[in-house]
C-alpha cells in the first residue's frame, strides 16, 4: 500500500483524536466516576488503533491496544479511577503522541515504549476481576424509545440485516444497505440511527422498518447487493402488528453490543457544514499572490491618478474593489478558531500546576474567536509561556494562599475577544501580583535604572519586566524563568504587529493582555514622509492626525509636549527616531499614536496618504533596530519601513 | 476506467481487474480528467479514488452521475474516510472498497456494481 499518501491524513486525524483523549482525561480527573469521558477515551483510542494498524505503524497500534484494554476495564467498572491510574493514562497519552509524531516521520524506532506498555499492563492487572471476559454492557440506548417509534410503524415490515463480521467500514456498508432498502420502498425507521453507524459500538446488525410491496426474495436480493451481507431476515407484521418490530434487533439473546456512542454525527447525511481540507501552503501561496496584487493595485491607482483618464480611473476603481473582495475572501478562508490552539492548554496548566504543587482552577473563554492561521501558530508558544509564568510566579501554593486569606485553589483564566480589527488575548491570575520592590531592585542590579528611583509609576515598573533578559525568579524552575521572561513574549508579539500590556496589583493578581491584528501580512497604514524617506504607520495605532502649529508645542521639564484640546501629550519627532537632523522650517504634521492607554504625538514632515501595505518578513527587532516591525513595498515600488509604534511610546 | 492520482494505485487496481478478464479503457489522474474521459469513453465501470487534485472523487462522481444517471462508480477509499464515502454514495457512487485492497473484495464489489 502506498502509505505515504495517507500519512498526512493519518497525522491530522490522530492529532484530533489525541486532543479528544487529553480533554477526556482532564474531564475524568475532575469527575472520576463519570462514564462519558471513559467512553470518549475509548472511542478515540480505538480510532487511533484502527488507523495505525492500517498504516502499518505497529508501535502506535501496540500502545493503543494496551491502552484500549485498560480503558475497557475502566469502562466496565472493573478498574477504579484513582490518581495512579490517571498518571498512567496521562503518561500513555504522551507516549502515544510522540509515537504518532515519530512514526509518521519514519523514526518509530527512536522511541522506547516498553516502559509505557509495562505500566499499562500493570494497571490492567491490578483490576478487580483480572480474568473477566469482555461481555460489554448492553447498549444504553433507550428501549422505550425504540418501542415507541416502532409502534408507529404500523404495517411496515422489519428487515434485520447482519453484516459479515470482518467487513471493512461496517458503518458505511450498513449505510449502503439502507440506501439499497430505499429502492424497495419507504424507510420508516432504522436502528441504530443512521447517525450512529460510525460509532465503534456498531456491531454490524441493522434493523430497518420498511414499507414495501416487495416479496421476501426480492428484499433478500436487493439487500445483498449492498455487499458483505451475512444474513437478511424479513419479519412481516402478522397477527400482532408492531410486536415483531418491538423485539430487540438481534433477538435470540445475543446481546453482544458494545455501548453505543451516539456522538458520531459523521455519518449523518446532514450537510450544514461542507468542509474540504486544503494544504496550508496553497493558502499561503494565495495570500502571497494577493499581497503582490495589492501592491500592484497601489501602483495602478497612482498611475491612473497621474494619467487622469476617466474610463481608466473607473476601470481601476472597479478592479480595486474586486481585489479588495478577493483579499477579504482569502483572508476569511485562512481564519481558524482559537480552540485549535487553546485546546492543549488545559493539559499544559494541569501539568505545570502538578509539578509546582499548586492548585489551579483554569477557565478558558472565547475559544470560538477566529484568527489568521499563521498568527495562531505563532501565538501558541507565547501564551503557553504566559500561563506557565502565571502558575510559576503568579499563583501561590495552597499554604501561602491560606495565609494570605485566599481560597487555596488559585484562579487562572485565558480569554480571547474581538476588538475592532484586533484580537485581545488575556491571561489573568489571582496570585501574588508583581512585587514592585523586587522588580526595582533587580532593575537596579541590571543597571536599567538608577538607585532611589522610587518615583516610577506602576506602569513604568511593569514595563521594566518586559525588558530583554529581565527575570526576578529567585530560582530557575523547569517551567519558566530560564532567563527568558515576559520579554520573550513581548518580542514575539511585537514581531507579529501586536502589543503586550501588563497590569498587576500586589497581593491580588496579574493580568497580561496581548493585542494582535486579526491577520498578518496585510494592514492599512498611514504613510509619513521625513526628508526623502517614507515610513508606514499601522492604522491600528493611529488615533488622529493634525496640522502642527508651533503654539501647540510646549516645554515641560525640558521635554516637548503637545497640547491637544485639553490633553497634554508627550511629543516625539520622527526625524529624531530615524536619526535625521532637525528641520529648521516650521510646519509639518503630527500623528497622535495610541497603544493601549498610552498616547503620544509624533511630528512628521508630511503625511502622504493611506494604503494597504503588505508586511514583508523582517528581522528588525533582532538586529537592534527596535523601532521598526517590518518592511513593505509601496505602490510606486519603493520600499518603506514600518514603524513599531509600541516601541516608541 | 481507473481514476487515482497515484500511479501505484492505478497499476494495482488495473492488475487486479485485468487478471479477472476486464479491459482497462482509460485512466484519469484528477477528477476533472475523470469527468472528461467518462464522457468520451463511456466505460462500463469507473473506480474512483476520493482524494485527487483538481477535482476530488466525490465531485467527479456528482458530475458523472449528472451526465449519466446510470453510471457505475466504485469508490476506492482509505480507512478513516467513512464520512467521505457516505458523501460519495449520496453523490451517486454505487459501492466502495477500502484500502489496503484485497483483490477478492475488489472483484466482489465490481461484480455487484455490474449486477
């Protein structure tokens, strides 16, 4: 078999299942007696087992088989859910994840699974009834419901179709059988429901209540044309209508059904959502092309403005609109919901809390908020960092919390929300907050501030934390504080065109807010000229613009400030920022910049317009030119640097 | 007619069918090709892969059935594609086989589809 072609499909599906496994494990840990998480676990592990066997990944198949055996014991109530079982299951899930990654990469041999297999077998052995045969519990499906339904079938006859036991894709084969039955007459009802056919509890026997005039032989022939059919039994409503239909589908006491899942909506013919999988690279290619097109549009618009021909202008306007629609469409197709990344965080938090001996109540909100796929990939690590930081440095141990008069379990929340063209991700804890004195002491040690600067505002203190290499962690732990603090998050977020805002109150907690543009790559920008150079200022940070009149500039403590209506704002000069000599002549324009609740005015020679700009990758931050976040190519083909507004304020 | 984007799979299916005495009148590598060639060749039976570039197998089945409601299409699917196979059946496919192929199952399905 040409497995390579399916390796990717396998990987994607396995990852979905791993995510389901981790969720179910966390749920089971919270509610050890609950049945549903065990069922969900079993189904996901079973799916992985089946897929890996087909792909020939024996390591994964072995692991999932042992895991399935153990879960079956738990499901039947022969193995209690306790802390040691949870550890074994979590450990096995991790090994399974690595096994999947390595197997797909063709390096399955790099992984030693013996230890995990032994642990799983040991856990299975310690069950209460080690030699129990697996006569799984009867299906929890409601008899009453079925009886009620079939009572309404009236004159319908009942066809019980049993598939051959080793039929591949039994659910689909059963679906095909139902399709065949439709050619005979009207289907009143099927059991199990069409929607439940994909569940692994489906045992290959399907009961169809059918209104038809066809004879037994014809029914038999048509049903068998669905293939892989072992037996077809037809019962007609005789003297006691409805009674036959009400009997269990696979009568004669052979109740060997596994509990039915019921969640497998996969097979349901409902088509509210029609999805296709697209290779991310194709979307990236489209995005790059639309980027080039946007630049070309800018050039076209400029040319049209110069030529000033009415019909050309009209055509260009129309083309521009179409480009905008196309851009919108492509961007939308790249949007994915946050949960695709947030999904793994509960597990991360649980592991970190356990490792540090802390109790955490973790809440996630806004998982449905959508973000550009490439941004989502980038934001995962910084958020993990923030969460670990909060658990490591923010939240206290249960004892410390009790002494501080707080409940022993700390609260940690991760929320996402849309705010205009930005996505706001916030990590909040109710821990001890940032220790102002320690930050100041450390800042002094690092030579960032002079001693005795007790007059720094809280905001300024907090911003010290975001400085590169800043960490006040007393000891380096496994989880965070390896000299990479909030500044790592800050750098990463800034590179994505976003901002980080930190709020903290000593003793009551810390809240870190990350603002990101909804999409990378294309943003609207204000173009500002100083000297011969044009710079782009992302519109997300532009509050307003004004003509600069000399009487609005004042001096306060030797610094320029801008008086704007009733506000006094700090004033900076783009010429200073880019190290151009000051201009003698007055005039010019001022742009009011805004990041979070910080504002400042910036003087430029001239504002030359607004444009959609395509951000090109640029390592400005690494090279020390920290005032630029990227570069772009303007409509006239000239490159321009994009100002990183958050670094200016 | 055999539709699959992998030469490996086309060769394998072709071998199974030829050894059973069938004649392969054409092959297609994409859904678009499959629809085009179906119109030209009017084969007795089409084997159709689900995942193909250009136009997938399911859309191809839909197009082919639109053109010829009597078309006999056998889907070739991989494990884990249950939902897609169901969609293909809804689109008009008559039967399916699951990879890895066992020649006997392929031939059984072919016989069933040809009736």
